[in-house]
C-alpha cells in the first residue's frame, strides 16, 4: 500500500522474537510478556493497543533496552541489540522536563549524553524546536509552558537525536482532547515528512486508527500480541475520516470486540 510522503517498505527495521518477561513480587508473579514476536517495517507507524497491564510499556522498554527480557531477542536492521540503543529514542508519558534548564537545554539532553559539542547541540535542538513550533520558547523555563507544549518538547528531545526508530508511550494520554488532536495531526505530519519508523503505545482506539499503518492488539495475563490489524485507510487522514469512514468504523468495532473478549467481556 502507498502512503504518500512516507518511505514505508516491507523490510523490517526492528524485530522482537520470543520475548518473555516476568515480574516477581512478594504477592505474585506476573507474566508481563509471553513469547511476543513483532516485526516493525522500515518507515511504518505501528501502534500497540490493549487494556491496562497487558505489557505494552514493558515491551517498549525492552525494545529500547531500558529493561531486559528474560528470554528472546531484539534486532535493529538485522543486528542483535545489547543494552540501550543509541539509534532509538523514547518519549515517556510523563515528560519530566528538567525545571532548572531552558526549553532548549531540555531538548538537547539526549545530544549531550551522546557527547556532541555545544554549538552542534544548540543548532540541532533549535531545529527540532522549530519543527514542533516552539522555536520562540527556546530560552524559556519549562514551567512557563502548557502541558501540550511540554509534551512537544519531549517529542523534540527525542527527534533531536535523529533516531531510526521513535518509541512513544502514551505521549498524549494526559492532554485535553483539543491539544491531543492537534498533537496527533502534528506527529502524523512529522512522521510523513521525516520518513521515521514509530512504535506508539495508546489506550485510545481512535488515536491508533488515525495514526497507524498497523495496530498490534494485546491481551493480558499473560501479556501477548493476539492480532495485528492492517489499517487500510487512505492517507493523509483527518479526524472526520476516523469518526465517519465506514472502514474506520468497521476497524474500530473489530478492535473493541477483540479487546472486550480479552477481558472476558461479552462481544
Ligand atoms: N517493575 C515491575 N515490578 C512488578 N511488576 C511489574 C513491573 N513493571 C510492570 N509490572 C507488571 O507487568 C504487567 C505489565 O505492565 P505494563 O506496565 O507493561 O502494562 P501496560 O500495558 O503498559 O499498562 P498501562 O496501559 O496501564 O500502562 C502489569 O501487570 C504490571 O503490574
Ligand atoms: Mg504502560
């Protein structure tokens, strides 16, 4: 399928195979991931959707190397990964900007960790702040920004390192509907423009349909991917397409039925 501006091909850039992860506490053992396989194609936008506790964050953290799996492997461009990958960037749900640093210095954080010179850092950070519409806030302290603007700084911080794969864990979860909608449109445009590969976690089925090429559906206890849905809607999309397009409605009810069944609820 063609997606206009995106450089989508069928070659997997990122692969997870047989990934397992259990957590042991005094009270219980949780199988957060039970032999999860996922092949993410070069340039695609893929979402991970499922009820709370089904292992989405755990999988994303393992992909990035923030957490280690008990078994299984992950590869980027066919090469096995160990530890935190410099080729991926992670956008957290709770962005946690450093309050004593300017917006610019927050956006440059990942570049500093990668040992880039101050001049180059500043130039790159400015470039990404412009991309997310915050160029004129570069010198401001983070507390002067709204929640949506802070979230944009988080996106800029991740984009600054020019990742091959961008990992986003419910990045718009805490925002009001209007801001959320605006950021969905922005991220879709940035994705198309930069030809990035994005793995995106969300609870919101409409958000997933609006943004994604494919949606991986999870079920909990033990956490696993039980279906991958192709979002065969044309691009570019609008919010109206997702609410009113007959195919989108079909996808939505299919996904909702799948998720309800996983929770033991009637379809
Ligand atoms: N550090 C930890 N120690 C113990 N249990 C954990 C830990 N991290 C995750 N878990 C458990 O693993 C399971 C999967 O958690 P995870 O955070 O991956 O779910 P999720 O799908 O991201 O949920 P949500 O949608 O609520 O963010 C849950 O049952 C959770 O309680
Ligand atoms: Mg989570």
